[in-house]
C-alpha cells in the first residue's frame, strides 16, 4: 500500500487535512479539479476559496460554540485559522477575512510545503485500497462523475439541500448620508473597532414594501428533480424567510436591536440591513444574511429600494447552487472512515457538517487520523466535551440517520454539564470544560506520536 496520503478536493477541509498530515510527517498528494473542471460557484483556482460569506462567524471562545471551535483549531495549529487571523477584516465580534488574500495565502503555503504536491485534475472514481489511504474532501459541489461513483460504492442515497450566496456591493456606491457604521451594541471583534458594519435603516412602511417585493419577485426556477430538496435552515434564502411570515426578517437578519441611527437618533428603525466588509481594502461589502434565489435583474431592482442602496453597484449578485452530503451516521465510523471501504475517509461539508469552520475542523481530524494510520500510531478521537469531538460524534453516531441534516456546531451537541449551572454562566462552563479537554487530548496524542517516533 502506498505511504502517500491522497486527498481529493482542495477546499477548506481538504487544504486543512493536507496541512495537518504533512506537518505530522506524511507525504500528501492534494488533487483539485479546478481549473480543469469548474463548478457553478467557484471563481478562482485557489485552494480554500470562500464561495458564500467571508465570515467565520463569532470569535468569542468564552460564550459561543463556534468561537470555541476557532480556539480549539488554533491549538491544533489549523492552517485555515492561521490564514484567517492573518487576513482578517473588521466584522464586530466575528472573524471575517479578505477572501481573495486568504485563499491565495492558503494556496501559497500548501504549495511551498515540502511534503505536499498539488495536482490539478478531475478524479471521477474512488481509488482502490491498493492505491493507499484516501480522504474525499470534495465538498457540497462534488463532480457528477465522482458523485455517481460514491453512490454506487456506498449503496446509500445522498441527501441534498440548496445553499444560497449573498450579494456584494461596492462601498463607494453606498449612500452614507442614509447609512452609518456601527456593530450591534458597539461590540468590537478581531481587527474591529465596534463600528464594523454598514447599516441601512428601513421604516415600517419601507420594510413591508420590501417584504412584498421579495415575495412577489421572480425567482430562479429549479429543475423538476431538484424541487423537493430541502434548504439548510441556517442559510435560508431571504425570500424564503419572508414567505414564512412578514415579521420573520425583522426578527432575523434585519433585526434593529443594538443599533442607533445617528442621522435620526430619536427614530428607531423598524428594520436594518447590515453589510459586512468583504476585503482588506474595505472597498467591498456583502449583505449579511441576504442569500437569495431571486433572478439577477430582480435583485438589482428590489435591493436598490433599501435606503442607502439606491445607487448600489453590485460586484457580485446572489446565486444558488445544489449541495450534497452523505448519510454519515450510517456510512462512517468514528475516525471518519467509510465502513464498507476503510481506506477511504470523508471530510468537510460532504459529511453533513455545515459552515466553513466546521468543514475545516473535519479536515483537521481526517488529516491527523490518516497520518497516524500511515505512521503506525494509535490516535484517539477528541473527547465529546470538545467542539471537535461534539461535531464528530454528531455526524458519526449522534444524529438520527433517517432525518440527518447539515448542522453547525452548537452547545446542543455537547454532553450535558456535570454540575447545575445558571443560564448566564452555561456557555463559559461548556467552553472552559472543552478547552481543558482539548489540551489533554493534544498532549496525549503528542505523547503517542513521540513514542511511535522513538
């Protein structure tokens, strides 16, 4: 069997897996089909390209599950978090990045690693066991040929959902006589000042007119076989949210809480559209929570009714693409190996985790698990009390396979706290317990690595 680890797909999870394995001393061949074969969502040939938002979400490692996952990954020497920190842009309490600089830096770092070879080609079938260990990290846009082979190989039907992309606006085209800079409750975040979002206010009448336009606007038509595919609840198109109730958006991505309009301080807006910096230069801003399947002409017409965006220049309009994922609770073991073919591991969104950071987190685990196997090491899975372990447990054994759907990291995936804790103190109790556990896990596996090397 080959001693080289083969990774298919150089997205967030594949890039992270390659880095982790190479840093453990394993030779890696990382195969990416772009630009040989393009996808419906990617625009470059860079590794770890961000196709939707540029945000890694909250960076608060004391109070949020995603912030905790950030910290655990940093302690695992995550390439994705390292490059995210190096190319962050202001985003309140979130970690957001200059997407082009970020993916270019990931590509450059991987290309320069002496143990990593990047190959540009399409893989249309799963490799045989004689070819060595494989990580499939092809993400939600796996090519049709490979998708068909995975289906044949596993004998399980795919589940599927649609993921929508938010528009990006040129900052210079935003009317700052109507809009203003502010983070909710003036909260600063990594690289931020507490005034990191551009806010566009709507009165009650403007909001209801906007809702009507969303509902009535012309949408992208789905193919017949796509029509019954469910959306991921954490990334719903804005018009789908509007259809669920006229106040849904006012209590969701357009909620006005924690914001004061300096142009009219005595008049609280009924709703607010927020835009977040999308590149380091601060010239581009994306519309937060505005994933959409409206047709492009309709997007221009409807979004320009938002105060402050009347003359907006859209450098990228919203779009929609079909995502796929496997029924991991049935198919994978707790080392993310395919039960029917244990030389193959799956990583990233194709496993049913949702989100950039969660995908990269699975890359950390598969990269380490596979490298350890090649090196003859025992490598324990992270404890369930950690964010890494909670995600792993959910997709491999914790979720109900009959209703399995993509999931972001959240404290509901963690084992219950041993001691009764008040609601206010509960997040810190989860995060404190997790960080103690992740440090113990890393120390134990590092000791096993040293023993194996000796």
